[in-house]
């Protein structure tokens, strides 16, 4: 019984973004790469699933430039994943190409009982790859999941919808579940785990071997730019009552937002 | 000429403002606009969609659309796209839109862009600007190798006028074959708040560690009630368990762009600033004049939040009653 966890490597949230001179993307020099925070919840849930189901095997999988992307898999292995696969692919693939690469590789490994992912990657917030992987695997999915429970033939999950609404959903297995914050508390990798992960042989798949043609790339991004500089803040002065009335006046008659 | 399809959502028996934005945007292009309404109350909404610019309404009143099930909605939307011949398909980046569009895009092998903040359509050309790294930078998406272009737009990005009650649209019922379901909706537990979700709110009042403890969020709730605002929070106070994660604004929470964002006792970590700097007007209330939030703020009040916020609520109450 295989559980696949799909990971993405993203710049650390503290990263100050710089743009390349030709605006084709961001300058990645000096960036600290981390596992997408939502994907950590997915790894944790997979490892918890394995602890309850000893026959389960957790496979971490990622698509990206091999030399760098492999580090995210070491993190997953250190947290308790059994095996890892990197799909060596160029930077800048769109969601549809990435999802096909992940789904094809999962199929080549014999398919999954459960696929876990984060609900989105914090780099482009596209929130697309999980649903697309599920579609290409022909299995049901639920996104934004903050509660997960496995039964014999299905999964019972809770989805966080807009406005604090919770949807309780039963998914027949195999299925894909995309994690939200709150699903669990990801564990820290143990020292023995880190040592073991370092020695683990990571399976490599070339993106070019998967038969996904360039016409599968449907979306391209260009013109990367930083947000325009904001004018300096208008600090209101005087006593509290005066500051408050100045603010109300400004919001009503200057900014006209109230 | 391209034809638009707008996945039209409703709330309390009215078409959501975010869907009105898209219908009106599409109508302005002069192209035919199909409004797809999947809702047991679809009949009452069709005319409203026409008022906002739909030239055709495609609807289904099937009871299955009472709640969102990805499998049923995917089948219906794919059928609607194919039946209508639409080449540009729009929805709001709502909980439903974000879940549904990528699955449909995978089924019909279409390009999809989410979280758009600007959209330009001319002829067959479509450009969508969206934030990256929660707003630390922006880029423009273009489409290729795709007959259908799918776009999820963030709410509150496009202007909305009053609907034109003289406009009408042809209405037809969508027929589709229901798939055998592997996704079963067992229960829907409505949120306690009647307020709009943070991502759709026009005014947000957000609090951080400066509020000192969870119970002090009451002063924000009181202010929010006066303004009809939604309350948000920083990651620090969510992690501390003061409020739920659905209230978190920032790179690992929600990215928001309201007309007015009032940040109270919130210093403005880089992840938080990324998530809210798209707001039109930002008010910062903080006792520390060096807090990074002041670099993004339009108006700043340096002082004690516990003094300022209740006064502000009282002052707004006074002026809004007139």
C-alpha cells in the first residue's frame, strides 16, 4: 500500500525577492530553499498514516531541477518517508505539465492508495497541481483539509471552505487529499532520521522520458516586477481624540473608502 | 471572437459581488457572455445575471448543487464549456472556484491561472496579472496551446456598476450525465460568522500580538461590526491559538486586497505585509513608531490601541448613522 506525498521546493518566506534584469523571473541567487510549508503537513499526515498502517510505504516525490529539488526529498525522508523520487525537470513548468509528470511517475510506480499534498505552494499560490494530479490519476480529491481519518475503504476528511464553513467529506480510496494548516503539527526530523536520509538513494526520473510534449505547457509568465513604491505614511498627530477624528475625516473625504 | 463563460456564484439568494464583477467585465468586451448557474435556486438568479451583462444563461437546478462536490461540478462545467463553445472561462478565486477550475482544466487540457488581480482581453488575446510570493512581486500570464483559457480572479479587483434591469438573456437548462460518485458530502457545518470571507471583504480589521491576549480581539470585533468589516489576524496570534487559521492574513494564510485594511497592534512581519499590501488604503495603529507596518501604511496612528480602537468605533458609529 503506497502513500505518495507530492512536494514543492519554494523560497523561504523570509526571502527578499529580487527580479532578473530581463524580468523573466526572480533572481534565485542566494535564496534559501525550503519545503513548501503546506507540504510539511502532508508529509506529517503520511508518516502518521504509516504509523497506524504498518504495511504502508511513504514515497516522497517532487518535480524540479534535480540538484536543488533533491534537498526537499531529504527533508521528507528525515521526517519518516521510506522512499523518494525526483523528476528532473526544468524550472518554470506550468501546473498542467507538472501534474502530468507527477501522475505519470506515480502510475509507473504502481499507483497510490493515498496521495497527500499541500493545498497550495506559497510561491505562486496557484492551488492547481493537487486537483490536476487527482484528475490524471482518475481518483477523487479534497483540498484545504484540516482533519483526516482513514477507514478500511475510504477517508473521512474535513475541508475548510470560505467564511469558516467546514465540509465533512467521505472519499472512496484511492484518493488525493490536499492539506491545510491545522491538519497536524509537523514533526522535527530526528538526528538518526537525518543521517539515514543522507545515505538514502533517491530515485531519479527524467522529465523528458515521460512523453509530455511542449504543447502541454499552456501558461507562461513574463514581466516580473516588484510592487510600486508606496508614498510615505501620513502620521496623524495630536491627542488620541484628535488623531481619531482626523483619521475618520481622511478615510471619508480624502481616501473615500468609508 | 471569443465567447465568455462566467461560473456565477450566489450568496443569500443574490449573485455574489465577485461574480457581478466578472459578468460586467466580460460584457464590456462586447462578446457574448454565458452565465453558468449551478444552484437549486438558479431560476431566480438568471435574470439578475442578465442585468449584469449575461447574454445567455445556462443553469441547472439539480439538488446535487446544494453543496459543492468536485465530481458533479467538474462534469457540469466541462459540459457547459463544450456546449456553449466558450473560449474564456472565468470565476472568482473562491473556495469553490479554486478547487473546481484546475480539475476541469486537467480534464479538457486547458490553461488555468488563479488569483488574477488584473485582466485584459482583446480579441483572442488574454493577459492576466497575478501576485507571486503573496505579493512580493507580480507577473503577467499569457496562454498558448490551449483552446480554452481559464482564469480565477480575486474578488474586489474589477469595478461593479448597478445592474441594468432592462437587460434580458436567453435561458436554457444544462443537461449532463452524473458521474458515479467517489466523493460524498456528509455534512456542512456553517461558520459562526455571517461575515464575508477575508478574501472577499471590502474592509478588514486585523490584530496582532500588540493586543496582548485573545479576549482583547473583542475591541476589533466591535469596530468590525460598526464598519461591516471582517476580522483578520497575524500569524503570531494564530500560532498562539488566539484565533483560528481561517483568520490568518499573510503568505501562509490568506492574501487579501480590501479597500480598507486597519492593522491594530500588528508589527508587520514580511510574510504579513506580503499578504495585505495590495489593500487600497492601509491604516496602522501601533505603539511602536518603528514598526515595519508603517512603511506600507497610508495613515498611521502611534499610540495605545486599547484607547484608540474603541474611540474609533464610537466615531465611525456617529458619522455612519448620518
